[in-house]
């Protein structure tokens, strides 16, 4: 990680865009600071006490000048806003085909799991050039996933998924930090992101013992928690079947509200259906689902279940 | 009371003011700014309430049903009437009718105390039913909603509690002013004091006018 | 008028000599004495917070935790630094010390509108301060001054509730100060002191007070909710129990963003008094300067979301908060440009207050423009919660507010105490502060862009060189702050007696004696002209006359 300690490495597709906005901002800063400095120094020298400089007819106010220095900063501000907003929009719009890695943050570590089932702690291996989306959740307090070389940062919240995406553009090892103060060992909640050549990455994925893909692990959890008892084909209590649900529209009702709303069965919906099952009930079913809190089903396991439900959704729609 | 006597009773002008008008204006403006602060003080709670009512709508409805709507309604009537008597007290002060002023202030105090009494009764009822948030909280009516109902009750106790603290201060203020007016012959300063206290009292009333429908009547006005 | 009175006689009649016992200070309702009570208290808090900062900087010289051995100790230390500096130094600094002392004098009033409330506000301040200090002695808090939930409410096992109580209580002291200043400005102005003749210092205190009165109660209720969650375990903010941690951030920043303008607007006021006086020119664009103060106070209420660009709030909320944050640049730009234009065709003197004011303009320009970089959504994603942010707000708060506070203290020191300080030491420490400040905080911009996160006691070795520079600067800065403390205190015994108007300044505060009598003026002044009626052409003669008058004064107090 040896580099000149005055500018960070650019290792993602965002980095150049963000740096461009930053350098433009620094340029504006340098210009105005220099302008003010030169003006002040000139005046200080020229009009210091005792000089014979001409001092008559000094203006006390001037609408034109005031409008000038209202107008110019206004134009620059709107320009800077528009430019940075466009880049920001891209930072928060992951491509649909991005490779999905799960992040579970807790005091004081990042736990990551790849769709192929590989798990890591405080380290993230990613293939070069492939857009990667992180689906993140915290088990306790607010953390923040931050990779300076990618110019990417997103708070990781408890109870809610947030996401972050980037496309690595350079092979190497980069710092990974928790950027949101999260308690005693916040300082050491850090790690490394390693960008690898795709071939190396495939080799790395295949190495070590793997318990099968995330969806496969999710299926095992599905059986372990007897989810199939209600949601499976041989259901003894009526519960909505889960095949083909993921990504579709689900009719839900809320108690006291006679209308039925259609909502998308996304990660949030499945997460909340496990954690707060009384909130959104599929139309036509009784609210029988028990609540699973973190002690019964960790956030990491819940992500595996989601992967499983997503996989059976995909099978269904592909048939 | 003779004119001379009244002149002798001119209110004390604090030495840093030029005249009584300036003193009066300052007190009035100060009270309005204080009320603006108070509005934002309650505003934080109203904001939290609004957010959670949206997030946990049905739980709030269910929790709200456990409140004593009748007691709340009586209290609303009591407090609104007290505002009327307070307004009459201000009028009496302006007309320099000292006897009526004292009578209206006394009635206002009584109404304030009645409100607090009914509120205390409600709270003790809530307490017995285990609705006070914390380790004793139980929500047997719909156990599956207990968590969110607890948020409702926390907000309920914070909002009504804060309101009650304000009302206690209000009663103390009215009592002090009444005592002042009873001890002294009527003086113009009494008029100021009554007016300031009136502003504060009406503010407490207005807060309750928002609290009552928001907390008690969720189920009714949707 | 004042020239005819001998210095001894003047001292004999001043507010300082109106009672010598403890009671005459602790039960005073004189706004000037209350201002001094505040000055002594916040100086104490400044050096408590400063000592913490020094320890933090020394620790950060090396990448490993060695000076402070445990992470917990470091976390408590930076929380202490933040809480003490924000609520017990910066917020009361100029408003409660200089504002308290000067607003009534500047508008020709005999006192604040509510003298007893004024004294009460100091007692509330001390009560909050003592609670916070006791909390720190008992073991401290480790949540950071922002008290982010659910860490503070459910996870931290330090004294969060007492600290929150201290913050809750001290909030009421700033509400009372703000209320007093607003009412005083409205109702207590002397004849002729119309709104467009109000000194910009008073405008700045007025704008600040509006923020204090309208934002502080929201903080109070927010920390009350935090305490309720912590005490009763109800999920107001904890998502596991149905709460929303982002709501806390919204409520917190709804106060705390306006609050950072409480920490800079009064500084604008001070600088707007100093620059015209030492440039011998009326302030350029008075109406725009006053309008800009109110505009910043107003915009301050609707930009809080820019602290939350990566918090998970909606992207569209981010857009709105970003554009409004950019707009703050416009009134800020008006101020900087107008101060600069005031120097044009002036007759400029370089006394200590002027050095601080000039330093303020430079540092505020950098601090403000880096604020624009932070308002740029895309860049903020990268630098949020890094040292870039730390450097930015220290440029505003230390480079801006503390410089302005010191400038103001030097400018009005003769008025406050009736004594002149040593000009040579004054200039020297102003230069030391400026140099030390830049060496401390400029490297932190670089560190931040390199990605160094805040609030860590250990870091990776590649950041060390910049940290060493920063620590070096901090030690110089510490000297720069200890020097004024020493020579200002010494001036109370050894300084020359000040005249009523040692800087030949305009403004009502200079028309009374130094120090002023208890009721500020022998007779109520009448204002007949616009503020800042300086004339660069006659400047030289005024200056020499004033200097000569001070020179004649004996150094020792004869009374």
C-alpha cells in the first residue's frame, strides 16, 4: 500500500468522477482564497496607516458590486451542485447485473458472504472490472462501510438494508474502514479490500471448504427452522407458498385497513416478514407467522434465507 | 379608591427601563418568544409522534383505544373553560375590577386543579393496567403489538406529562399573580402580570387541544 | 466629557467597583458583571476542553495507542473535548460574554431587558457545567458529542444520561440568553438607534439569538427522548423495538446544524466591528451585511440533512439539502467580500484585534469553501466522517469563532477592565495562534481526503507523517492560547489605564467611560448618525491623540 501520502489511489470507476468534482471544488477554493488574499494584502500595503495613497471618494456601498458577488457565487454553486448531484446519482444507482455480496456489521467487525458461499471477516476479495453491489445490515449499532480508494461509503444500519456499489478498476489491496463511530473498538474495525484478476478470484473462490452456495445454505436453514412445515408443499397450516414470490408483487393487507396494497417482494419485505411478521400480511392469510429475532436467526442467516427464497423465485419464473 | 391613592400605587418601574410602556412591551415580547421556544420544545415530540404514527399506524390505533376517551373529553372541556375564565380575568384586570379579577383567577386555578386531578386518575388507571412503559409494561389486549404500543405509551406519558408540568407551573403562576393582586391595591403592574400569565395559560390550553385528538381520538377521526 | 475625569475617579465609579464582596458578584443583575462571570467560567471550560485536545493530539503522533492505552479512554477523551467545547465554550463564548456585556451598551440601554433572567441563565449554565464535569470525573461518556443512537441509548455502558442531562440543562441557559438579547434589541434601544443604525455586532447577536431560541428546545426534547429510551428501554430509536435511529439524526441535526451557526455568526459580528475601526472606514455594504446575517440564520434551519448524505436517507432528500447548503455560500460570500472592500481606501492599523480579524477572514474563507466541497454530494460520500470534516469545522469554529472571540476580547479589553494589555505580546500571540492553527488543521484536510476516519485512536502507518505535523501545530497553538491568558491577567495589575475610547472608535460603547459605570451611561445617549462613521483622512490625528492620552496615564492603580 505504498503510495505518495498526498492523494489517495483511484481504484474504482467512481474514483475519477469524484476526484474531478473534488479538484474542481479545490480549484474554486484556491481561486477565491487567492483572490481574497491578494486583495487584502494589496489593500493592507497600499492603504496602511501613513501612506500617501489617495483616499477620497471611497464608496460605502454599491448595489452593482453586491449583485456581482451574489451572482457569481450563485452560478458557481448551482453548477457545482448539478455536477456533484449527477455523480452522486450514479454512486447510488447500481447496474442491475451487479454481483451481490452481503455485509453484516457488528461490534467490531465486518462479516461478508459471497453468493457462492464463501465467507470472510474484515476482508473482501473482489474481481477486477466487475460491478459489485453490497447489501448491508448491522446487528447492533450504526456502522459505516468505507473504502477510500473506491471513494465509496455507506452507513450500515440496524434493522434495515442499505446498499453500496462500485466497480474495481485496479488490482491491489486497499483499506476498508468503519467510518461511523460505533463504540470501544471502532478504531480497529477495519480491514482490507483485495481486488484480484478474475482468474485469481475464481481460484480464490474455489479454495478452502465451502458449504455450498448461499442459497444452498439458506435451504438448509429453511429446513432446520421447519419453515417448510407451513410454507412447504405439504403444509399443515395455511401459509403463503414462497416459490416465485421473490421480485414479484404481493397483495398485502394491514389490520384495520380494508384495502389491499400490492408491494414488491424484495429484500426488505422478506426481512421484515421474518422480523415483524404482523406488519404486512399476505391477503387471504391469517397472521400466524411467529417473530424471529436476532437470537433465533442472525442477520447473516436471514440473508442466506433470502438468497434461498430468491433462488426458488428464479427457478419458478424460468420454468 | 381615590385618584390620589391610585397615583401613589403606580407600579414599580425597574430602574433600567425608561417608562412603563417599555417595560410592558418587553415583558410581552419576552413571553411571546418564550412561547415560540415552548412550541418547538413540544414540536420535537409532535414530530416523533407523527413519524411513529405513520410507521406503526395500526398499533397506535390499538394502543389509543386503551385510553379513557371520556376522561380526556371532560378534561378538554375543563381546560377550554379555564381559558375562558382566564380571558375574563384579563378583561377584569383591564377594567380594573379587582374583585372580579380575583374571582376569575380563583376559578381558573380550580379548573386547572380539576384537570390535573382527572389526569392523575387516568394515569393511576393506566398504571394499574400496566400501561406505563418500562419493565412493568404489559399489553394483554393485543400482546403481539406490545412493542409498538409501548412507543405510543411512552410518547403519551411524555407529552401529557410535559403538558401537566406546564400546567402545574401555570397554576403556580396564576396563584402568585392572584396573591399579588390580593395583597396590593390594584396597580397597573398587576394588569401586565395577568396578561402575561394569560398568554402562558392559553398556550397550555392550545397544546392540549392538539394532544387530545392526536392521542385519544386516532380511531375516531380517520 | 469623559476627558475631564481623572482615572482614579473613573475607576471609583465603574461597575467593577460597585461592590467588592462575593455577593455583589454572585447576586449581581448587572449584565456587565454577568458577562464577566461567563467569561471566567467559559475560560475554565476552554482549558479543560483544550487539555483534552492536547492529549488527543499527542496520542495521535503514533499509529498505535500508547499515550492513552485503552480505546475507551480515548473515546471518552474526544467526547469530553466535543461536549465541553461545543456547549460550554463555543456556544456561550461570544453571545454570553461579549454579547451580554456589549449589546445593552451598544444600543444605549442601561441593562438587558430581563436582568434577573440573565443571572439565572448563568446559574443554569453552571449547573449544567457542574453536572457534565461531575460526569467526566465519575468516568465520562464515550458516545461522541453527537450521541448517535442506538449506540448511546442501548449499547454504551458509560454515563450517557447524566451527560445528556447536563446538555439538556445548559440548553435553557442559551435559550434565556437568546430571549434576553432579542427583547433587549427590540425594546431597549436609545433614542435615534434605529434598526439601520444598529451595529453589525448587535445584528449578529440578534440573528444568533433567533437560532438559540428556536433550535435549542428541539435538542432538549431529543436528548430527553434519548434518556427515556435508555432508562425505560422503550424503542423510540432502537430498530429492534420498532424505533428509527435516523429520526434521532434528523432531530439532532435540526438543532445542531443551526447550532454551528450559533458558533460563527457572533464571530461575524465581532469582525464587522474591528475591521472598520482599524481600517478607519465605514463598513462596506451595511445593509447587505445585516441581511446576510439573517439569511444565514434562516438557511441554517433547512440544511440539517447535509450531515446525513450517507446515513441512508433518501437520495432525493440529499439533493434538496445539498442545493440549499450551496446557497449558504452566497450570504457568506457577501460577508467576506464586504470585509475586504472595507479595507479599500482605508487607513489601516495593525493592532492585535485587527490581526485576529484579518486571520479570521482568511481562515473563514477556507473553512467556508471547504464547506461547499462537503455540500457536493458525491465528494461528501468520500470525505464524510473523515478528518476532512474535522479540519473543515475546526477552520470555522477555531479558525473562525475562537479567532473572533480573541479578537473581540482584545478589542474590548480596555472597555471590560479599564486596562490596556501589552500590544507586543498581543501581536506575537496572534501570529503564533494563526501559524499554529494552520499547521494543526491544514494537514487534516489531506488526511481526510486520503480517507483517515475520525474518532480512532489507532490508525494505519501511512497516515503518520501528517499526524505528526498536526500534533506539532497543536503544541504551538497551545502556547498561542496560554500567552493571552497570562498577559491579559497581568494587565489587570500592570496595564496602563485605558481611556474611554482608546481605539478612537465609533459606537456607543466607546462614548462611556472604561470601564463603564453600573448603568452604562451618565445620561441616556442619543444617536444622530449611521454606524461606523469613520474617516480615513482624519485617522492619523485621532490615533496620535488617543495614543498620547493613554501614554500620560500611570501604570499603577492609585486607588
